[in-house]
């Protein structure tokens, strides 16, 4: 229960549907001359309410409140620290399992130190949605869904037993069972309330719904007017254990939307355009808040689609304030009349409700986008910000084939461009060339939560089926709705059978292809692709298409709207101009054009209005916690301490706290460090963290085989995040990573500098650690772009890396490195590894690493080459706040919190 300090006398009451409730009024700060609420961006108002309500004079001080209240004076450009306390935490199972593993490990460590294990509990509500474990092994036919569910439960038995144990062991912790939907869609449709009622010492108090989540696309909830973003699992654990999120006061870029989407353009096309614009604007680490007349023309689902893609444009959030559209969506999704009235009343009392006539807030910078200029688009072949208009798709794909190897090129020679292969299957054969679509997946939280694009996909399928078209035989098609409500409204609209008729059967309810759970290509297709070394394509309605993520055989991956996913499955290739060439031919041989089967905006809206009903949400989410009989039938051992099994290949007690002492050791200088990897610009967390399939000849694959696991039972790296032995061996092991220490190679290898031998990164790390050699990693710009993968930091730490030297960092990964006790350092003045002449073969010393270390100070890194020549390189310590420094000093946030609870 929060202590009421209330130095600003801000606590008051207001009349809510359930009676009088407490409120911490922002207007009180205005009366005191500390702010003008209407001048603040709505997202800043939510942060301000949090610091005002949680002001206790210790963790949150009066100065914290005053500094944030004065946001409009500096427009967020002052380096002021904000301690933000979210109302709740959301986890998905890939990133959530290691969170719960760490909580269980903290309980074990607490017992070893003589403390009370029961003290280790989430102190704020935590919901874990199991959505990342289903894979697309089966994809054609009515049985695909049931067969995939069987495999999911079989593969994940140990993980699910562990989560079932956690469900009974921890207070404030709920688990949404498998087969319900994707975490962000479940959050949007059910878990989020916009306003919560909590208790403080004076009774019930209304607070804005806010959260952090262990998935970068937690930002989807910003479309509902709920402040939330993705953090690493380590940071989320801190919030679960009562620590605020410490962040620098954010800049807020206002994006004015005007106009209306034109005919033929979808919400996906809009979000790909927004992503392109904002990525160029360099909004990394900033809030983006949408405003203007165009916001009112957008459905809530369209807003959520844009908010979802915040990590792709680099922003911490893409925020839409609560307004009448929000209230309409809450009603449409089955929230009660009292809940909706509370949201409206509280938000209006607190000046958190957007209206057309409200004054425009102050922003750090304002951009503008005319929605009427949006055109049908895709993004790829390797990054979500590389938008390609549909009219240019054929040309862009062919240019990418020949372009130099890089984010937009594959570097094929003229001879290689001519390659082709035959797919032999059941007596039929198909000729495929570069660009053959081998995966077409309606998948991912970004789009499956949006009825307009899902209905549009169904209408394209319906019109295509009427003309006798279906997906090409070599295309692996899949439909993975983000919740069971999607199935309900597709059935109501009569579109489920149309999708099946062209090849799109429901394969599961969860995050599938977009996270790398695409499953294997059919053997004949994989054989043909491998034999001819083809650049084949995946087209998916997802948000991520980084190298090596979707499928190891599919090198060109394009993000597209669900109706375009269907279209490319019908066409069977990305080497086509769908605006001028036929998508296929009817049984009579007559060409069929895409425009003939593309629905009008009016057709789509009419189907949405008739088919998406509140009772569907009420029926699907009523009793959601205990609906899954297979989940309920899992046997567990009860108790407050988890019984670790030494033979488990899924769940192990991690070594982070194995040798923790009650006292903190001093910060020690770095001496004689060697470089483990030299990495280029835009190295993503997909490159760093283990994700996707486990190769049988990789260190992780060999480890599992030695433990008695056969390759077909490897499952994915994501499913084994609860086992540090597997994950450490898979760190920096992505099949597409390029380590400049081992030129001419691809994949997780390095040169062991003491002998010059090329070997797996894990093996080199073990050799260095065996003789006590500390390690560093050198990287380019935007290091750690992508998903909020805590194992990108945990694996780095367990490989013995003490510091990372980079040109710049993505927000979440930098924070995660600090949370694990790894020092992020940044080159100054636009310097890079290349401009400084660093090869990675040097030895590195950092003598200034002592207890005198300060946030963001400049320290000198001494790099000495083999001939004895030394360079002294000034670098910025990217420990950004005093609290982060405490985490680093303790060796990470887990040790920090454990020592605090022990004391």
C-alpha cells in the first residue's frame, strides 16, 4: 500500500460510477504555478500523474515532480531523470519465462543468504500471456490447428509445468493459457482498462492504466490511450519488484495527421509510411504523439496498428490520447458501461481526454503527414523501415538481388541471377526462380488485431476463390489470428471458408511467423531452394523482417497488409508488378488482375460493422484464465521454492546470483581485455540474442544432443530461454551475423586472437574465460536495434563481455546491458571504429573504472595494438542515471533488488 506523502496537496476526490474515488489532480500543480497542463503533451501528463501520486520524498522527490511539470519550458531537451512507476507489467512467454526463472532463482538465493524467500513476489499486477510457443508445422487442412497445438504442448511440457508452478507460487501473477491470442491483442481487447482503481492509505484512488511489457510491441496499447512500452525482461523484473523505471525526461515529437486514407490504402500501408518517415527523423528514444484532424478519422484499431510499430520507427512510444473513439472501442470490445463511464469521467477530470477543440499541446518538434498521400506498400527485404510502393515492387526486388550485400542488397552476379529450380511434389512440379513466395503468412499482433485488414484479406480470398484462384503449390500459407475473436468475426462474415479455399487455414492463436516460428518449409521446396541457392521471398503481415528471423531458407522478407499477403500467395512471386500484370488466370485461361479482386473501403467497413460484435469479446474472454483444459490438466508440484531439475533442458537455475554476497564489491578497472566480436551498423538483437531455429551443428545444438535431445525435438531458442546453458551458446550465433574479426565468414564465429584460430564465438569465449581474460565487443551505429530481448544482454554477460564500445545504441538494449552489469560506452563526436582505426585485434584497458564512476562521464579507453602502439579514445559512459549506476555497481538489477530486500 502506497504511503501518502502528498506534499503538493494534490489528492482530492471525484464522483465516479462506483461512488467517490481519490484523484491526484494535475490542476493542483497549475494552481501552484508549476505547470500549464494544457501545454503538456498528453503522454507527459500521464507520467506527471505518476510522479505526483508516487511522490514520497525518497524514491520520487518533489524536485522530480517540479522538473517534469516544467516539461514545456525545455520541451524535454534537459537531461532530467524521471522515476516512472507503471500500474502493471505484461509478459509474453518467450521473455516471460526467464523473468519467472529469475524470480524463482531470487527465492533460492534469498534462502541461501538466510532471508525469507516469500519476500520475492511481484509488487504490481503481472499478466503473462502464452503466445510465442506455437509453430507452423502443419498448415493445410482443418486439422492444422489441432496438430500444432498438440506439438506445442508436447514440446513445451517443462516450460508449461514451470509457469503453472509460478501461477500458484507467486502473488499478483496471472497466466493467460496458450491458444488464447497474441499478448498485445489480448492486452488491447481485454487486459487494458484505461483507468484502474487502486488503494492508498486514504482509500480507493483512480489512476491511469500504464504498463511496461517484455516485448517491444507492448507499444500497441498506446493506441488505446494507455502509456506503455517494451523493456527488457531484466528491467521488467525491477518494476515487478517495486522499482520505478528510471528514464531521462523524453522529447515528444508531435505528428500532425490530416486528411483521410484513400481508396485501396490500408492501415498497414499507413504504418509502413509512418515508419519510413519517423525512422528518417531519428526519433529513437523519443515519444511520438499523434494529433490533428486526421486522428479523428481513424479507427482505434488503425491507431493501435501505428502504435504497435513504434520499435520499427525507433520511438519509445507512438501515443494516441483517450477520446470518443477510445470509448467507442471499449464498448465494441465488451467493457462494461461502468468501466467506460469511469474512463470518460476520470480522463476529463484530469485533462487526459482529447477533444477537437482542445488547444494544441507544446511539442519538441512537429511533423505532418497527409493520410490521403498513403499508397499500397510493402517493406523489405531485410528491414521494416525500407518501404516499397506496390507500383515499384518488381523493380525494387530485382534491384535488391544485384545490389551489394547489405540491408537492401543480396550481391548476386549476372550468372547467379539466372538460377532456377524445380519443386517436385506428389508427381507435380513447379519451376521457381528468385522471388518465389515460399511463405505467405497472415500473422503478428500488428495487423491481426485490426478487423479492417483481416476482413479485407477475407474479401480478397472470397473474390479470388470465385474466379478459381488459389495459392501456388509451393507457398506455405498460414493464418494465425491474434485472438479467437478474429475467427468469430471471420465466420460471422462468411469469410473463413473463403480464406481456406485459397490456402489460408488457421494454424494457431499466437505469434508465429513474425517471431521466427514459421516452422520448416516443405521438404521439396527447401530442397529446391537449397540446390539452386535461390533468394526466395516471404510475405507476412508482421512487423519484423530482419535477416535470419523468418526462416533460414527465406532470405527476402516483405511486410505487407493481410490482403496483400493473400495476393502474393496467389501470384507466387515478388518478381511481379501486381498493378499491371495478372495475379493469375481463371480456369478458362482469362487473366485476373489484382484490382478485380480488391475490395472497396465501403465493402470492408460494411462487413466490419455487421460482423464485429461486443458479445464475441465477452464470450471469448469470459473465464479466460481456466478455459483451456489441456492447460488445466498439467500436473505441478506446489510450494514457494521451485525444485530445479539438473537434467532439464528447458528450465535451469541461472548463475547470475549463484555466488552473490550481502556486500557489494568495488567497481574494478578493465585490464588486458580482448575483443570477442567486431560488428557493423544496425546489428539487431536478433543478431545478438538466440532466436528462431537451433542448428544441429551449432554449439547449442551439440549441447542438446549431448543431453539426449534429438534435433527434431530442439524446439526454438525462444522456447529455451529458461536455460542459460542453451542461450549462452546461442548468443551472437545468428546465421546472418557478420563478425569483422573473421572476414569472409557468416554466422556466429570469431577469431581467437591468441592463436588466430577461427571458431564459434561460444568456444572462443570459454577459452578467454578459462584464463581470466575479460572481453569487449565493438559495434557500429544503432547497436541493439529490434526486439526487447533480455538474452541479448544476459548472453553477452555470460560470455564474459565486460564492455561494449559502439557508435550509438537502441534504447532498450543499452538499458538491458546496464541491468546486467555490462558497461555500454559510446564513441564521441561522430567517431566510429573505422575512423579511429580500430581493428578489434588490440588489447583494451579502462583504468578509470572505479567507484568514482559517474553517469554519462567521459572516460578514456586505451587500445594497444600488437606492435605496442597505443591509442587513447575518449568515450561516453552510457550509464544515463544515478540509479542505473547503482545497478551497475551491484553487478545488475537482480543483485541490487535482492540485497535491498535482504537488508
